């Protein structure tokens, strides 16, 4: 065994070039595969660590809208939650969790230093939450906490931040939204990274119920916020169906009265991370099909690396035929020979796996470009990674070593001894062609996908939005009675800053993730329109600040309440009104509100991302729902201006946490997923091309050495360098062309599917295929051509003499 | 021990057939020392390969130790190579990746000879053929004659009962050639080893007790 490995290493050192190509190619493939494995493993195992994971579910709401579409909401109406708790008997535990913007303040120092914005990660939760999910308790008793108003449990990092060390936290008081005192009852360890419950502050649900008006408790059946979650622990995991049957009956009468078709369902915990139609508390979901594609591409890249190995090994067989013949005449059996060649393979693959793990380690930062994994994603500390590496070594050794080993061991000894074997007579030449073909097909498909993804990203960058986000900075404000009085001061002080052009308050930015919508009627006394309208509340400076355009009428005038309306072109078109001028002066109303006049028609702008159609939109003024400040700035010195904005904010709202962002960064978040996909394609098409070319390089050089004599003779007979090069290159080029023909339609279908997610999208241009083809043909030509020319210009006398 | 009956070996090249061996019938008894002679291209090596079961006749019957060779499977043949036959190739055919020492060791490994005994046998062979100093060199670092010596040593080291040698002394100086022939003769006389050698030299042929003459693929009476 040891001697076999030593022999194998000696053989590999003797053929350094092929060994290098093999190890480097396999290592690259293994590295890519390993990176994706870590990603997929991480994503696949979200929240599976909870002891009762298979019995945990969330109650969701499914609504059928008038046009027949299904809308899913991760929350449910508050009265429905009460009814469910009282009527469905299959739940062992029932926990309301409300995630809502909050701010907590505590600790020492100036008010500004003590503030902590826990907006993203603070929830109101019922005590039972901790009996459904497993949290590691550092302090406090899980059975006792969160039972009364004014209590809170903190996660370790926030307790450390507020009190220096979590050990000091219990018994301390902190302030919720600068008003309500909360006593710290316990500290839990931070949620592990593979959890969708990255919660740092658990305020008792009783706190929320104790001051319903302050926290916006909504007792209506008609509203259902995606923030009002209910998690349940079923008594028996087989009860899902029975529980859902009971759930389906809840609130049916009430919903009919509010004119909506809603039904409640259970979403198993195992679905939470993979269902992008429903929010989670941490807001990070990923489709299983995406994970499948990632895994598939990882495996394909690894397969490509194996193909290289097989190709080179079978091509090298010729050089080893004599050895096989002699060993057989000395009594070596097929088994011996297979073992010998396999140990060479295992040595190569093991080296490659080690190198690959190193590559993967070095390339880990790139994972962030293609996914939402945390920085400290475990690597070698994860036993699954070791198992994976081991499986890869075994699998790759078997897949790539076995075939060449069998080919060699099968040799007829005399033919082998006489060196009468050539690449042709061994067979396998068609296999080799097939494998090269497969490699180039994969590479080609990836290149096409990359080009299409890039051209869509470019399309999105140049998409006519109908508004101008580039120079706008947004600051979030709170229309709370304590602060709303300072809005005007804030606006005036901002306007006086150098570099600020205009300032506007509104409920939302023009193109946004959020939608706020409802029924409306158009034309005094008419019934509700058969479709809803989105709405935004905006002040008189909105159009100027965001660069919106009017096509008829005028903008809204200054008003703190709803007085008049501006609608968009889409709304009119859907109503059948073709001349915007006709709409001016007509009356409209939202829900059962007052009738108000339409004073203007806005040119259409993209109301959300390019994934969605522009919505019918109505805009009104109403100060009490202005959540966001838009500030248009002058291009130079924007960073300085933003600093000034921050200062003004903190002086105006001393106990509010500053929360600001460039608007175009916000818009970039629309396409985070697509950007990741595009980076992924870029990375992996490069990889695919690299691996294919390594294989070609090896094959071409082998072919060139094996044909040295033939080339020498041909040259003596008068063949030109170009002629000989052409002879060698022709075969490979043919393969690349066939690969283009196979890959193009596949990539086309795949990318059409990808693009179908967009309402606004680029067509797939024919030149994409041409460009991709030229690219891979070019690279192949370079690789093979280099070797071929070298062979072709070699001195013929030398090559003949050496024979 | 070896019975050949109407052995024929031909190559087809396109539509034309060339016979390399034809109507070869011979019997070789255990303990014989046979020399095969004939001009270049007459089929000597081919015959030796067939005798050694490295090549198969296209027609005719060949019995090895009384059993028809075509019924042997791979394992049976490998066993015979390990236990019974030693080969000396015309073109030496040492394994390029292995040192002289390892080339000698290879057949013993297949034969599963224990490590200690391997060592002493190899030392013995190196000594006998005067190549102790070369034991760690690779074949490409040896002269043609030295390679031939290693090839012979490798054939003898497994203590075979049948030695098939294809011009074993073709590259050796005549003094060395005599020494090799002496060794062969000694093995043949004292240990009863059956030897079949191909040779061009009348002198070497005289060491044996029988000569088979090949011409154009046929045995001459
Ligand atoms: N693969 C093959 N295809 C066609 N003919 C072959 C092949 N191999 C050998 N021959 C022919 O078989 C004949 C006998 O070859 P062999 O090697 O047995 O000759 P030899 O008697 O050993 O000659 P030498 O004394 O030169 O070693 C030769 O004429 C050769 O051309
Ligand atoms: Mg010969």
C-alpha cells in the first residue's frame, strides 16, 4: 500500500504537467463545489435545530382578490387570532408575535449615546414563544418571563451593548419609544446564524395589549398586517390537516362582512425559509429551486473537472501501454493493475481536495457576492464539510479513475508491448470527444446566461423610472404626536443647508417595496372601481424632490389633511379614460372616505421594482402618515451634506435614532437577488471556461507529443506550419461548434424563465449567442493553437531521430 | 509439456492476409533446452509470444501442460506467469518508472514472496549479474547491455520452471554472452528448468539440445 502510493507519487512527479493540470482542475472544481455546499448546507438547515421543529407552524392568511389572484400574508387579523386560540384545539402552545418598529433606550451617558434602534429585531412576544422555540437562557427563567406588561427579554449582544455585560442586565429598566418603561427579566443567547428569528428584544405582548391606542392595536377583521404573526406548537405532528380544517372555518362570516375572501392556513416551520411569498422576521428567504440550481451547477463544475481527468488519463494510456504489457507478463493481474492506477488517482484527488479546500477558504469572501450568508459561516469547524470532502474524494476517484484504469488493465499484452497501441486503437476517442463536448456545452450555457443576466442588469440601470432617485437622500421620521410638530422646523432647517435643493415629506418613496392600497370610486356617486388603487401621502414638494412629471392639471397644494388628489395615467387607462385632461375636476374617494377633487394627473412612474407592473396610483396629502423625508442634493459634496442632515436631525429630534439612506441604494436592493445571480453566473462561467481549457490544454499537448513523429514526417514532406496547426486545431473547433448548437437553446429556455420574473425586461438578443460562441471558440483556439503551433514548428529532424 | 499443432498466426490488413506463422507443429518436453533460429521477420518472436500466451494463435491447437491454452482465463494465466514462466524480452521491456531494484522486485511482489526473502533474492541476483552498483538507477540511466542483464535477472528471480528468452544476449559482448548461456545451461541441467530461447548465433544455439528452424513462418525440418 505504502509502496503503491510512493510509486504513484513518483509517477505523478515524472509527468508534472499533466499532474498539474489534473490537480489544478480538480482543485478548482472541488473548491467551487465546496463553496456551494457550504452555502446550500447553511440554507437548507434553517431553524431545524429546534427540538420540536416538526411540530411548529405559523398561522398565515390566504386572500383571494377580486381578479382571482391569491395573496399570502404572513400575519393575521388580531380578532382572528383570538378566535383561533379559542376554537382550534390541536395546539399545545400558541404564541402571538408582533414585529413592529420600536426604539429602546437604556444605559448611561447622553441621550444620543443611550439610544439604540431596535427596529429590525424587536418584537412583542407572548411568553409561550419560548416554549415553542428553543433559546439558550443565560439569565432568567423562561417559564416566568413576559407574563406582565412592561417586561422584556434581551438577546446577549444587545444586553452586552446596553449594560457592558449581559450579567448586569436582569432587573434593569429601559424605555420603549421613550415612553414606556420595561424591566429586563432575562437574557438569551443570540440566535444562531441559521435561524429566521434574529430577534434581539422581546417585549412582552402584554405591554402591547395594555396600551392599545398607543401602539396601534387594530381590532378590525378587515385589517391584516403581515407583522402580526402567530406561531403554534401542534400536539401531534400528524394534526396539520385536522388543524387546518378547523382554521378554514375561522372568521368566514366576519370576512364576508368586510367583503373579502380570506382563509387561514398553517405554514410548517420547515417551509418558512423557502417561501418567498411570505415574510419572516429576519426577512431572508431563498427558493428551493434556486438552491437546486446552485447545487446542480456545483456538481456540473465538479463533473467537468472529472471529465478532464478521464480525458487526460485515457489519452496518457498510450504512454503506459508497455508497462501494462510487462506487468502482465510478470504475473500482474487485472486487479493488481487497477489497484495501481487507482492509487495514482486517489493520490491526485486527495492532493486536489486539499488544494481545493484551501482555494475554497481563500475564496470564501466571494460567497457574500452570490448569497446572503453570514460572515462567520462555519468552514472546517463544520463536520459536514469534512464528510463532504471525504465523499468528494471517494466519488471523484471512482468516477474519474475507474474507467481509465479498466481501459489500461484490459490491454492485450503483445499489442501493448509492441507499442502498437495508439489513441485510436484503444477506443475511448469518442468518449473523450463526448466529454469535451459536454464541458464546452456547460461552459457555453453559463456564458450565455451571464451575458443575458448582464444585459438585463444593464437594462435595469437604464430603465426609465419616471422619477430621479440619483441625488435623493432619505431620512425616516416618526409622525408621532411628540415629533410631528417639529416637521416644519426640520424641513426649513434642511432647506437652509448648502447643497440641499428641495425637501419633501411623504408616506413612501415613489418606487418602493411597500404597497398601501384600497378600493376607490371615481366620478361623484359611482360605485367602487373593479380594481384597487395604491396610494401614497405626499406633500407639495414631492414632485420636485423626486423629479416626477405631470401630464395634466397641477400638483397638490400644501395641506395637512386629505383635500385633493393626483392620480397616475395607469389608473385612468384602467378606467378607460384616455384623455388625462378629462379627469381634472372629477371627484374620487378611497373606501368610505369623503369625495375629493382630482387636481392633477401624474405621468406614469415605476411604482415598484421592474418585477411588477406599474400600479394605479392616487396621491393625497396627510401629514400624520409622513414617514420619510426626501432630500434632493447638489452633486458635489454630497457626503458633507449628508453629515449636515444628520446633525440637523439629531438636533431636531434628540431622542430619535437617525436612519438614512441614499435612494438609489434602496433601489439597488430591489435587484439584490438578480445581482447575486449575475455574479454567480460570471464566476461560474469563468470557472467552467478555465476548467474546459485546462482539459483542452492537456489533450492538445498530449496529442502534439504523440503525433511528433507524424508531424516530423509531414514537415519533411513539405507541409507548412499553418497546415499542421490547422490539422490539430480542426477537431477541437468542431466540438466547440457543436457545443454552441446544443447549449444555445438550453440557455435560451433557462434565461427566458429567469427573465419572466421581470415585467420590464430586455429581449434575448441573437448576438448574445454569437458573442458567447466567439468567446469560447476563441479561448479554445488559443489554448489548442498554442500547443499545436509549438508542435508544428519543432525541428523535424530532432523529432524523427528520437524515435 | 508444450504441444503445438498446426499453429497459425496471421494479420489482416484491409483485404490482404499475411501469415506470420503457419503449420507450426512441435512438441517440447519438460527439461528441454530449445533454440529457435531463423532470419529476421521469420516469426520467432511471434512464436515465443504464443508459447508464452502473450499472443493467441489465429488457428491451431496449443496445449500447455496438457491443457488447451484457449480455455485459460486471465487469472489462470497470471498465476502461471507468477509461478511457472520467466520472460526475457528482445527489447528488454524494463518498467521505466521503477529502479533496477524495483524492477527485480516486481515479479516477487506478484508472487507474494515475503519481504525478507525478496531482499536476499534480489541481492543475490544483483551480485550474480554484477550490477549491485546500479540498483538504484532507472532503466534510462543504463546501457543497452545493462538493461538486458536486468531483464534476464528479472526473468530468473522468480525461479521459473520455463524460461522464454528472446535473443537474451543480443546486446552483450561475447564473454558475457557465454556466462549467461552457462547460467541457462546450469539451470537446465541441475534444476530441470525448461528453456526456449530465440537466437541468431549458432554458438548460443549449441548450448541447447534441440534447434527449431523457422523460415517464412514455417518450421524447417
Ligand atoms: N501488428 C502486426 N501487423 C502486421 N504484421 C506484423 C505485426 N506484428 C508483426 N508482424 C509481422 O510478423 C512478422 C514476424 O515478426 P517477428 O517479430 O515474429 O519476427 P522475428 O522473427 O522475431 O524477427 P527479428 O529477428 O527481427 O526479431 C514480421 O514480418 C512482421 O512484419
Ligand atoms: Mg524478434
